[in-house]
């Protein structure tokens, strides 16, 4: 798979852009603040309908414009596809696939698959659990686009149940209200939560070996990286999610466990006005050499862990699509080489060099390892508002 052409209208710093791309490595070169990351962010948006830099769409629209348009022409297994996205803050975004409107923007998910490496990845190791949950859920959607609907359903149930907890709790404290008003929402939370949990557990079972191998590739054998799913549900315990091919709890078992947990936490939830049960409170624990990576890993080790997670994502997606898309997902390396020491730069470059398309951003060409600057590599010079392929 590769992006053959990128077109932008009023996206970030670009009033208008037409840029041809192709297989192999393309490096976007320019000083900080010139718009390199805007280009790979736009490509990532086509793949995920979200930005790796901001949580909302408003910053994506050029100042003074009402909307932004991103078009990407893709080649996958010899077939071409065109994805068009219209981003309008405050209103529903619109999407077209091969010039035909789709009912919902998420219907284009899966057309382009990307794996992004960025400086923000260090937060996967050192940051809060929400970043690690997002890592899992974003990979789930990339691997199985239908999960986007499940995430949306669960988020909706969570918001509505939280609002009801606050209002019902206030009513009960004043001597009014009925605690059983939550029963229907408990059922919905348990049903959708069980589906999301089952998907996460299946993903982690498949990730275990790719993560171990990827970490060894970038660290050159400095310890073993293991993944453990941490949940308050007694049914799960520690380590169940990391057993490849092992028995996983069924969706029904997970649903019943969530129902039991909500019943047990009902009073505390009403008192606090928040949902204390569900996959939104879980964590992915990263263990390096038997110790938690968070708090124990050095800066360099933390980078190896983060790179191992991303490389494992790439290898898993590559294996998934081996028959219909032997080139695998597009790899995006956003200013990541500037953050790495020389050894990790070279090792990362070696393991990604065979990808069908690698998109790199760098302040200067020398930041990019030789393995990605050889024959067939391309360079795009980026200056505010323009991007031109170098001869």
C-alpha cells in the first residue's frame, strides 16, 4: 500500500497543495514550524479520522477558512482508491470514497492503513493509562474497522450513564429518586464494554510475540518486553491477555462480570457521580526485565519500548494483509530520528527500510539514517505553505 497523491485545501498552513508521492522512502525536509508534520498528519487523518497532535478538528482548518478538505489517492494491491474528507468544525464531517458519498465518515476506515512513530510515543511508556488504552483501541480500529462503531457506542453509553449517575445521585441525596433507574444503562454498559474488552484481549494475545521480537530488534537483546492487561474485574486477573492462543473469557462471561462489578460499585458511583467500572479504567502494563517500564526504564530503554510497540503494530498489520496487501501499511516517522541516539536510529531504519512506503519528517537530511536515503529515496522540501519534490 502507498499514497500516490495528496491534495489539501485550507488544511493547517496549506491554502492549497497538490503533491505526488510514491513507493519507497520520502523525506519531508524543512525547518521547524514550516509544515512538515502537517503533511503526515493529514495522511494519518485519512487513515484514522483523528490527529496524533490534537483531540479536536478545529486546529486542522486554516485560520480564516470555514472548512478543510483532504484528498488522498491510494494504491493497494495494484488497485487505486480515492478518499476525500471534508472537515468542518462544529458540524458533521463528510467523506467520499471513489467520488461517491458515504453515509458516515468512519465508513472509509480501513481504506488506508498507517503506523505512526512520533516524539509523543514516549508517553506510551511514561504517561497515563489513557494513552496506552488509545494505543490499543486505535490499533483495533486499524485492524478491524468495525470496532470504530463499537468505540462510539461505548463512549455514548458511558457519557449518558455518567450524566444519569450525577442526576440520580443528587436526587437520592435529597430523598428523591430511584436507584434502579440505572439498570438499563448498566446492561448497555456491560454489553458494549464486554465487546470492547474481548477485542482488546484478542489483540493483546496476537501482539505478544510481535512486541517481544520488535523490542529485541531495536534494543539488541537488552531484556524482554512483556504486556499485561490490568483490570479491576476479578475475572481477568493479571496476565490473561498475554497468553497467545490461550483461553480467553467469553463475551458473556465478561458481560456478567461487568454487571456484577457495577452492582457492587453502585453506591460509590452514585456518591461520586462517575463510572467506576469498565474498560475506560483499565491499563496496559509494560514490563521490562520483570520490572514496570514506567518509572524504572531509562530514557533510552523507554524509547526502545515505544518503538517496539509501534513496530509490533506494523508487523501485525503486515501479517494480517499479506495476501491482499503484501506491502503492508504506510509507515510514518514524524521527527522521530532527532529524538534517538545513533544506535537506535540505525536499528529503526534497518527494520523499516523494506516497507512499501515510508514517510519521514526531518529538519535536516542528515537526521535521516543512510538506510533510508539510498537509491530510490525521495525528498520534499517544505517551506511555509508549500511542499516541492526536490530534483
